[in-house]
C-alpha cells in the first residue's frame, strides 16, 4: 500500500474533471476539494477537449446520463485517450437496467478506461455474471465477488474496484481487500460516486493505477469508518458533511493506523 | 392513522422512482434512503419503462422541468398507469407561473395520479381557486384550505396533501389535519420535495393511498418538529442533514407520542 | 457601508431568480432563503419572461451551462433589460476555458449586467489582463487585483466584485476592500456561487448596485468568518450547513462589529 500517495495528492492538487451524476454532484465536488484535488464539471461537448487537457484525470459517472449526453461522454473519453489522461468509469445501475448496461458496454468498446468502480450488481452485469440487483443498490448473489472483479478487470483490461462490505481492488491478477466499513455508506446516496471521484483524484497524481485505486479506496473507507465511530447512533444525514470534514482532516498516519486490508 | 405503515416501509424497502427537481435532488434521495425506501432517478425516456417496472411507486416533481423533459414525464406517467404503480405529483410553482399551470394540467389530463402534494398556492391554482402565490412560496389567500384541497381531490379523483402550517390530507371526503410543524420547513428549500417523495415511499408499500399519505405526512412533520425542538435557535442550514438523521431514527412510538392531528 | 440594507432584505424578502450551476444549486437556494430572499430557479425558455417579471433580481451563473441553454440565458438577460431588473453575472471558469470566455463575452455584448462577481482569474480574463487560472480556482498572477476589477467595471459599465483573500468591490471609480475571510470559502465548492446569489438578493431591494454589492459581500464574508472562528479545526464539509445557519442568524450588529473593510 503506497500510503505516501495521500501526501502526493495534497502536494500536487490534481485537477479532476468529472462528468457527474446530478443527484450527488455537490457532495462529489466538495469531496474532491477536501481530499486535495480540484474539481471541474461540464456537460458541454464544445469544451470537452479543453476540459480534458487542463485536467489530470477524468471521472465519468453514468448515474443520470441521457441519450443526448452520450456524445459528450464519448468525446471526453476519446479526448482522454488522445491526451493520455486516466479515466474512472462509474457504471451506476447497469445491473438493474438493460438500457444502461447496453450503453455502458458501448462506451467501454469506444475508449479504454483505467478504473471501473461499481458495486457487486454493477460489476456482475459488466462481467456477465448472474446477480440480482435491486434498483441502484448492489443486491444479492452467490457469486464470488473477487472472481467477478478479476473477470471484469481482465475483460476490460483495467483496474476494478468492487465496493461493498469488503472493497475488492484488482488489476486482474493482484487483489487487495479493504475491510474498513460503515453501514452509513449505504445510507448516504453519494458514497459510491464520491469513492469513484476520489479514485480519480489519486489517479491524477500520475501514480500506478492499481496503487492509486488501492490507496484511494483505503483512505475513503477509513474516513467513513472514523466518522461512524465517533457517532453514538447512526446519523444518516450528518454523515455526508462529516465525511467531507474527515476527507480533509485525514492524513497518512490515520490511514496507516486504522486501515484494515489484505494485499495479495 | 395507520402507524404500522412506518414499520412496513422499513420491512419492504420500496423502490421509489423519482423524476426530481435538480435543485433539491440530493436531499430527496437521502431522505428516501433514510425513511426506508430505495431511490432511483432518471431523466432518460429510453429507460422510462424499465424504471417504472422495477419501482414500487413514482414521484414526479415539476420543480425544474424543461419542455424537452415533458415527453419523458408523460412516458413515465403512462407507464405507471399501465403497470398499476401509484404516482405522486408535486406541482411546484404552478400557482406563480401560468406556463407551469398549463403544462401541469395537461399532464393531469394525460394520466391519472394517486396523490398531489402542493402548498396552498399550488393547490389553489390546480383547483381554480383565487389565491396570491409568491414565487415558489405558498403566498396568502382567504380561501379555506380544506375546501380547496377537497375540491382538487374531487376534480382529479385523487388524494391531495396541502402542506403548510397545518397539513391537510384529503381524498375528497375524508380529511386529516396534521398540526406538527416547524418554521424551518419553510427555510429549507427541499422540504416540500422531500415530503412528496416520502409519500411516494409510503405508497410503495401498496397501502391505501389516503392512509399512506396520512402516515407519510405525519411522520415527516413529526420528524421536522423533533429536530427543531432540539435546537436552541433555528439553524436553517443544519436542519437539512438533521432532518435526514431523524427520518432514519424516527420510529412508530415517536410518531404516536408526538403526532398531533385530527381525523375526520 | 449601508448596514441597514440587511434589514431591508429581511423586510422586503426579494424574489431572486437564479439560472444556477447544477453543482451547487441546493446550497445557493438555501443560502438565498437564509439571508432573507426567496429563490426561484428555471432552465426553461418558455417561462423566462414570467420568471423575470415576478422577480426582483436575476443571477446568472455560468458554472455549468450547455450550448442549448444559451438561448434561455439570453432570453432571461433581455427580459431583465426590458423589465429593468438588476442582473448579477457569475462567469465561472472563463479564466480557464477559452470557449467559456468567448460565450461569456458574447452574452455581455447582448445585454447589460449590473454586477459581475468572479475570482481573480475570471475577472482578469474578462478584463483582458494576463493571469494564470487553475481550473475553476483563481490561480496566481502579478496583476493588481484592484486595477483589474476597475478595468472590467469600466469596460462593461457595471459593478465588479472580485472575491478572494480580499474582496474588491468597485464601480470603476469607487473601491471597497473587504478583509473578512476564511480559507473554508475555498474548500467549500459553492461559496462563490452563494456570494453571487447573495448579491442578487441585496440588489433585489432596489438599492444602489454599488452599495448593495458592498453590503452583500461584507455580510457574506463576515458570516463565513464567524462560522470559521467557532471551529476548533477547519471542517470543510460542516462549513456548508453552518454557513447557511449563520446567513440566517446574522444581523446588522454582527456585521458592524466584525466587519473589516476599507472604503475609498
């Protein structure tokens, strides 16, 4: 685990371009700022190239795209490829809606992505594994989440972060499991989106994608757990602002001390 | 009052599809999660059918629709009708803007809705009663709010929730008034939208619409009052996250103990 | 400094129409409510005239516009001109993206604005001064911020509010500098947008634009500093709701007592 990547984020202050989910965009922007990046958002195709060029990474969240926006998303993905910028893809609800799965797979055929971050239902759908999603939630299934994540990483030649009770980070051969958790992540609607954009910030340092995804996932999970542990009862609404508080306050020592993970 | 509906929401965890107001969508999504539902949002017509089919209820908020979005809204409304899914309509600012009133009435002519939730100005406009709205606020008028709500319920053959200092819930003959309140609801921009989507969650249990609207309104009002009573001074900003905290923590006993209402 | 304008805002409760940045719109709406205005948002050209006519001021935020939205923005700007409604323009990221600068200058050629509120990078770009922006952040430069702000005020015949460590308010000849500050403004993504819409609320009283911009900027800066001073450590996420708390609680006496500024 490259703990020093957190310091690097704070020193480099990467510009993180996000095609965002309008449901959670404010939390995502504030989370990026708090962890040490600089967020920039746009839905306009005419500035796709400019946005990508000034950025250190691109995060594409498919949480609420419309057909009309797909051209912009493609333009951004292709610009990222041309400019060698790392891309995180968050395939929201592709496990639940056939239309989303189809469009997401089309995008993945058009341009390469560096990291896919999804829940079990989303990763299963992209990896063609049987799974029962429930709306935007992960749902349940009997498949081995590590095997599923590895299958998708190999299929799409990228790093996969499958987040859930345990976060699985894999490049198709190496696997890290992060055990830090809180149930409040599930109660707070933007948590997955924020994790994806946090990975984008870490990628923006130019670090190795697997190591960036590892450390981003661990930092985010530890921050959530630290916040939850300070609460006497679960506060589903206050968790949002306090998670952003902690993303700003957290440092390498805290991640080292609280981090609970297995590399292999 | 069917207090047990709150437990039923938590047990069934209804999927609540929301066509949302982009101003308040994050609070709405978190509120749905907190009370015990599972939110899903989309603005894309190609997935309208899929979204409706996987959902237990639909909430259509007209807070910030554009002409281009009306086709999707109609598609969702018709899909809800075809699939027997209950629909909540929130007619934001129809009391203030003639264009909105016209479009809202057109939608109401196209597909049936189960519940309309609005403030006095909005209900007055849809019921053709004289009233002076102020922007998105309710405004003032001399009309009898109960009579207005009943008139609209009978006109559109649905349940009407007229929220304000007193919330009025009516199916056109039966009337419930909820007296729990806090001025912070007015200060917090998303309160009305959250109430509408909370009603959507309760409808998603399959309960009788009048009983679902009653209990959803009472639960929401009690949650707001509980939060306000804990504050030494009104905290207009902190009210948002704390209301979501309470929507998660609130239970049947609290609603029974604090609830102040009259059925008739 | 016309301190009494704050009381006037609370008495008059101006309707503030905002074409908003979808990233920060919820904070903006809540901030408007808290300071004493009444927010209304729309992206629909068919209601542009109605919205402007019922409003006391218009705030146009270019944070996330699309080409398709430009027609509506122009319609709103022209309606404001026809109806003598003051306009605030927030030229987000025009210092960083050539496309945005071009479109923003085209808008400024089409209709007059009363106040431009931007950071140093944005004001520099609109005033044709050399400056190095960084994404949506102000960036660094050696130019004199007062000279830059005056140049833009004279070029566009409006009041300019250049916000940063020191806020500069100028009508091209008179200059006010506000020294109240907190670094948390930079960490919280919506701060600049909220300042712009707060200026819109103060303009909505019908006050002199320079005096309205002065007092709005001072009130907002004092509110932020008051919140920050109560924190033992910087809380990047909690700052958002607490700033809205303070925008509601703040009064003339607090602004007079804490305000640190120089008029000239």
